[in-house]
């Protein structure tokens, strides 16, 4: 349990830095674009093939 708390603390400290915050924002933006692309592909498939 202490190890998990240590990892959580390290992640929290990393996210508090400017680079960590930017990296987190960049990753969230990438996941959003991936989900948006998947939704568009699914909508196009339903539109074309019923």
C-alpha cells in the first residue's frame, strides 16, 4: 500500500510541474481526438451501410 501511495505522490508532484501539466493535457487531448475519430468512423459506417 505504501508503494501505491508513493507512486500517487510522485505522479501528483509531476503533474504540479509545468512540463507534467502540459504532458497530461496533451495526452487528454490525444485521447479525445482518438475517440472523436472513432465516433466519426462509426457514424460514417452507419450512414453508408445502414
